[in-house]
C-alpha cells in the first residue's frame, strides 16, 4: 500500500466552501490484459483506496461527514494521484539512471 495526499474542496452545511486535505492508502492499480489467447488474459488488480485522515487547512481533524458519492469520488482521486506519483518517481529514476550511464561513459 502506498500513502498519498490530495486537496479537496467541499461545501459545508452553511454553503461555504472549505478546503480539506485527505490522506489515504492506495493499492496500486495493475492493469489487466484483455487481448490475446484466453489463457494469457487476466483482469485489473488493485486500484483500491481507503481514507486514513481528513484534515482542515489548520491541520485539525475535519469533523464533517462525506456522502457515499463524495467518498467514492475522493477514493478515485486518491488512486489517480498515486498513479501520477508513481509515474513521476519512475521518470525521475529513469533520468538518474541515464545520467549515471552518461557519467560512466565520460569517465572511460
């Protein structure tokens, strides 16, 4: 499980907009394979998220309640953010490997 954080704007009972910070745990999505021989195909796995904490902009625990629809949308946003975070980390690692290879080549 990977931990990720998103910002989310909600409307409170007074009709005011409030920004909350949501921390969640995400099981990374592993895409399935849907073409080819049947014995080589398999469904998507993972892609589940759970909300760990909801904080106000003051860092206090948010006391409100989320509707099932909003909770589902937030969990989906957590999964998407985790995917973006993972892609960014993979890109940075690739750049580091490339730079290390270039440095090795220059030293020979």
